[in-house]
C-alpha cells in the first residue's frame, strides 16, 4: 500500500507542477491534494471491502460532490441556484471543458469551470494507478503507466513556449523544467516496475530464507543490489539520451492550443465605422448610450471597436492573429489602476464594450443577464478590444459591468516607420499620393503627426448630406457654440470616398498657390468616419502601422474632447461618439492620434491664385436637395429586425444547451454503472428465449450457476450437477440436476413445460437467496463480474462437467 501511495502521490505532484503555467494559482495544489486523497482512499477501501464495481460508483459520487467547491469555487456563496448552476457547469465541462481550456488565454486561474479537467485527470490517474498497484500480481507493474497522465495533461494543454534553457558548463539543457518533470515520473515508474515485478519472488524467498545458509542470503542481497544498480543506471542512461536529444528541438513546440480555433471570433458584422453617422442623427444624438462611474481619476478614453483591416470599402477587424477574440480569465498589472463601472442605456445595443485597457482582471457583470454576459465575454489581447455576445447578439439596456482599468495618460507617438516602403498600394490612391507629395514632409513620426494635423486643419465637420428633418440637432449644437455652417458631405470611407476628400484638398491647394493663408486651404468635408480613415491611410502610406478606433473621450473640461465631438463626464450619448487613429512605429507601442476636422473656418471656393480677404465676410449657407444613400450602404447602421419568436428562442437556447450538455455528461458518467445490469439481463432474456426445450434447460442451469456465483456461492470442488447442487445447498437441486441431465443425455429429451418449470425453480431460488442479502450485498451482486468473467474456481467446476456430459453423449 505504501508503495502505491507514494507512486500516485509523485504523479500528482509532478502533474501539479506541469499544469501550474496553465492555471498559475496555488489552488492547483488544493485540487490535486484532495483529488489524490479521495481517489486513493476510495480505491483502497473498495479493495479492502470488496466493493467491486461499486468503487467506480463511489469515485463518480466523490467527483460530483467535490466538483463545485474544488473546480467551480466561484459558485460558492451564490445561494442554491448558484450552486446548482455551478454543478451543471462542472458536469458539462467534463465533455466540453477540454476545448474550452484550449481557447482561453493563459493563465486561466480559477475562471469559471476550467479547473474541472485538472480535477478529473488527478482523480483518474490516481484511481487507475492505485487500482493496478493494490491488485498486485502481474498487473501491478502497469500502475506506472497512469502516472504519466498528469504531466502529459500539463504539456498537452500548456503553452507552446517551453522553459528557458540553462547552461551547465559546456552543455545547454533545453526545456529543463519539462525534462525534469518527465524524468521524475519516468524514474518513479521505473523504480515501481522493478520493485513490483519482484514482489512475488521476494515473498517466496522470505518463506525459505530461514532454511538457507548464510551464503545464500548474501547472494540474495547481492542480486537485489545488482537489480537496483541496473535500474538506476537505466534511468540515468535514459536521462542522458533525453538531454542530448533535447537541444535538437526548437524552443517552441506545436500543442493543441495552437491548432484549435477560438470559441468565438467576431462574426460578420457591419463595420462599426460605417455606422458612425447613425449616432449623429437626431434620434440618437442626445440619447444616452451608457453611463460611466469611476473611483478616482477617469481614464482619458474608453475604446470600443478597434479596426485594423481595410479592404478598400470598410475598416474592419482583421481575422488574422491580431483579430482573435478569446476568453479573458486573468488580467495583468496596469499603470494608474482605477475602478470603472459602465451601465448600458437605451441608446446602445452593440457587441463592443467600452473599456480603458489594459484590464487588470476580468470584468464583473451585473444586471439580470450577468451570468450570460460573463460566459460570453471575450477580449482581443492584441488590440484590447472587448466584446460580449450572449446569444450572439450583444449588450442591451440594463446590462452593466465593473472592472479595474488603466487611467494612465495617452502614449506619445514615437518610433520610425516599420518599413521604408508604403504599407498600401499608392497606385490605388493617386490623390492621396499627390497630397502627400505636395506637403513635402519627412517620413518620420513628426512628419506623420504634422500631416494628420494639416488634414484636420484643412477639413470641415459635416455629419450629413442634408440639413433636413432628423439631421439638424448636431448642426444646431455646433452652430451655437462654434458658428458652424452646414456643408453637405456623403458618408462612407471607401477608397472612392477618401479619394474625393483628397481631391478637394489637392484642388484647393493648387488654387490657393504657394504661401497661401491656412484658411484658404480648408476644403475637405466630412466627419470622424472619413478623417480617421484618411489618417489611417496616411500613416500606412508613410510606412507606419495604423488602425481606427471608435470610442469616447472622458473628462469634465473642454480640453478632454475636440471641437464638434466633446468629451462625456458621466453619461455618454451619440454626440460624444468619436473615432480616432492609432499608429505604431518600429518602437512597438500603439499611440492614439485625434483626427476630427475643425468646425470654425468654413471652406471657400477659390480660383487659381485667388487669396482670401483679410477680413472675410460670412459666406452664405449652401443648401442641397440631395438625400442620404439608401439603407444598406456602408454609411448606414446594420440594425436587423428580428421577430419576437426568434428573440424568445435565442434567450431560451443557452438554457436548453446547458441542460442538454449536463444530461449528456451524466449519461456518460452513468454508462459504466448501466453496462453490467443491462448485459446480464440481456443474457438472461436470450437464454430463456432459446428455441428448443433442451437449450432452455441448459440456459436455466447456467442462469442459476451465474446468479449464485455473483452472490459469492461457488462450488468448492468439481463434480456432477447433483454434486454441485449439494455443495451449493439448493433445496430442489436433485430434481433440477436430474432434469437438466435428462435434457442433455436422453434420446427423447424433455417437454417445453419441463423447461418452463426449470426456469420457475431457478427464479424462485435466486429470489430467495437475494432476499437473504442486505442492500449493499444485493448491489454488489448486481455489479459482480464473476458471471461475465469466470474465475479459475468457476471454470474448475464447469469444465469437468462439460467434458463428462460430452463423453456421455
């Protein structure tokens, strides 16, 4: 017993060290320790008390009882419904937790039910190793095989990055941590195999040791020493070969985590930038999108959608490596941490969550859908965009969350271009290329910032194509504060739309000529949608990486926002929705750059060489009887209308899915318990339904022998059927044995009524014997393997009888 306990304990300890990079929490040791103690104790008691298959039932029961406090600790303290939900999640994770674990970003901590696989592996490996070791005999050495499972679990589900190599003189040991863990379990297994395979021989030697002369005892000790030294040398040789081969491997390895797609990637969505103007219409301009509360200084910005791909029509989330959204089980240290609470209002129903990255910990959701939001929360760690997609839909009014975010100031743009050549094809954007050439700016970060500033200064804010009904609130607000005049502008940010923007700027600059007043160069009309996209293309044309970000600026003073797109303090409405560009040079850090156009100097039409007057008069408002593009273009928000039935089914689907998966997990766990009773009943039914009376008589005999064997009643010595019945103490055994012999040996055989009477006697005898047993013994008989896999004693009784019967015929 001691050897089996040590072997399984070494396996669990090595496994805990192996999975620590996955979880990175001391909770791993608690789960591993309880799993080892409970599994080993149950197997030892089952072996001692002869529970048989009841041991498996006890292990499953221990797992069900311990899964919530050990593997789903977040469910504790949430009341009965929370405990039930945690139990359902834990059981469902038995089948689905493995893939879920692969889709999470490491480390996962004790997030939701991710600890279930480790609990299952620790209990399973301990139970299998202990069962084989305590059984003894020829199967005992096989107990070394399950000890490899915990370490294999950590290696398989861990990161592809191995531990850093270490230098030992002239030798370099690659992946020392992984090599050491494998060495521990392999050496422990080799020692166990060497020790357990000689247990029978040592037992026999101890019996005859008293009769051996002293020389013989010394020879035995020498042989034992030689075997021990041979085992140690074998282990050392194996380690040496492993250490020599390890440097040939790369530091990175392929693991399932690298090949499994994330559980959720941003589905095909209309570009958030394309729906920017919908927030500036009258019905959404003053409508609250969300409210923000902070404990301390507020972050400068809350970022929502981060768009790093451009296909010539829309900016979108690139589905490449930087576009992966994964679960967010653990955060990272942040500068100037602050607790931020956000509550979604009626004016917002998207999938994007306003956050100030990086996040120090997973968001804590509240509201009626807190559980569904927590399960559907994903983060792109490359861009720090966050989404919540319960039921595939997104957040809605009443949802809220709290998280520890960063209130650090915006990074300052720095670094040189990531490459000398442009990152876009300038042949597709000739007007952009001409405008950049005309600016005569260096391709440095300072040159890029100057180019974007000139773009802003020479632009003019306009959120709509008309100033008719439903389009005037933004204009009235800007006119009251800045004197802004209406100038029409089309929506969209395709290459054609941006090229028309740069065409306006190029024609105005050529008309104004060299040395023109800056006011004379104002010509580009649009809003954040066009100017953020244009700034992103300017950065790529100059060799810098860029991406467009939608979000809001936070602050109480006017300096926090920009003219025309103010900052919000507590309640953020459509008026506050902004877009800016983030750029990155070869320094590797993304930095925000505002791109909103100015609102005070309206554009003017110049002939070539004409200059603006020193004291210009106020230009007349120009009106246009044009209309916005029809719904469905890139300038409109994608607002699908779903029926009430579909909404109800979408809300019910997660519940049905969780219940179904839990039932599936319970069925899988119950299969070992259902197999033996079902198999025995099918065998009994097949014997009773045999075609001839002779076969039914032999089936009744076999059913009686098997039933008594399951109850522990087996004939001590072989003999005739009458002898067997006498040894087993069957009251009507003489007639039963005589009838079966007559069915086998006589020429006329027996009638069908005799066979039916045989089965009646067998049923009565077995029922009487079961009535004498207690509940646990009846359960033990039900799951006994004696009748399915006969022991040597059972065969010793049956085979001579069959040979005698064959000879008599």
